[in-house]
């Protein structure tokens, strides 16, 4: 297996792990927002956790494990069997690659515990005999804490891997903030796209009002998240590219500029949602909003692919 094929395998596994890392906090975030909608909100978020948390967790564990095995195979260069070389695996496990894998898998296993508790909590009332009271460990607060811990672990995994690990503590803290903001914002898009089905024009007015309130709450929270994302992202772009000249002249900087342009397009669509599509939702339904969110999802997937390529096939200048 040639080095080029290993690079592609590493790229795909990294991209899949990114998708899983987005889905976990995104689903929990939207489900939490649904609980804040007084009428119809809990019904909107009813299936988000069960449909996204467990599948994303399993995908993340598999993709992250394959990412490490592909790295072993790329070093070994002895075909598929080389992925399981115990000596090289032990050596890589003691590097920053191993540190990143441990943090990332810790995050996914916290999410797996949260998913398990969610399924137990969902079946608890029917299984209870003497009492209907749900134990505190099955409460929504515990689920939120576990999801927040999972998000933190996954964000820290980026800070100990790749190019940013060579920079100072400020840059690594900025990356943790940046990844957390990306997971909350981009990760919420697919759950919101699904929820918008309930706001279709042929649905009841109560459903459309619930979706409208959810989108208003998301918009209010998103601007805070986007502020963190932009400040941290611009700081990291400047540090990694080596300034304006690096952004314009190096291949890494030019790919980074393409990524920034796609992010600007995502921000433009978010502004369109906030000021035009969401206010019209109750009257015209969520069809146009859902279509626009679908376009956002496609752009976000492209941004993640470029990010995976930047950290796999390219490097900062110098």
C-alpha cells in the first residue's frame, strides 16, 4: 500500500471522527434548547439524543481507532498487516499522537456513558414499580455534564496534536475554545435540519411556533458562540500561517484562506436565517429555512474536509 493511499485513509478516518465529534455536542445542545421552548419544545427534541448520540459515539470510536492504526501502517509500510505492528504501535502511543487519541477516546466514551444513561432514563418509568421518581444519575443535568466533559476532552485532543501543539499555551487554549464553538454551532445544523420538518407549512400552527421559538433561542446563543469562534479562529490563522505574507504566499495559507471564505459563506447564511427566514417561519413554514440549513451542512462538510487535509497533507510555512 503506497504512502498516498495511507494519506487518503488517514484523511477519511480523520474526517469521519470530526463528523462524530460535531454530532455529539450538537445533538445535546439542540435537545437542551428544545427543553427551553415552553410549548411543543420537548416533543421537537424527543428523538435527537437517541438518533444521533449513540451512532455518533460508535462512529467516533471506530474512526479514531482506525486513524491511529492507519498512522501505524503509514510508518510501517508493510501493507494492511503493518497496521497491527505492536512495536510501532507502542512507540506512537508514547508520542503526542497517542496523547491525542487518549483524550479523543475519553470524550467518546463519556458520550457513550451519556447515551447509555439516556436509554435507561427513557425506559425507567415503564420499568419502575414502587416509584416513578428517576434517580439523579439519570437526570438531564447529568447527561449535560457528561456531554460537556466529552466536548472538553475532544477539544483538548486537538491541542495536543498537530501544528498547534508546538505553539504556546495561549494558542492551545484558543484552539480548545475554537473547537468547542465549532462543535456547538456546526454540530447543531443536522439536528436543526431534522427539527425543521416539524415546522413545515402543512404542520399545525403550534408546531411552527415551537420551531420558531427554537430557532430564535438558537440564534441568540449562536452569536455568542460565533464571537468565540471568530476571535479564536482569526488568532490561530495568524499564528499558524506566520502573518499576512504566509497567508498569501504559502500553499497552507491559501488553503486556509479558502476555508475562511467558506466560513464567511456559512456566516452569511446564518445572518439570512436570523433576519429573514426565521421571522417568516410561522407564516410560510420552514421549507426555505430547511433548504438553507441543508446548504449550510454541505458547506460545513467541505470546511471539515479542508481542515482534515490541512492537518494531514499540508503544514504551516516554516
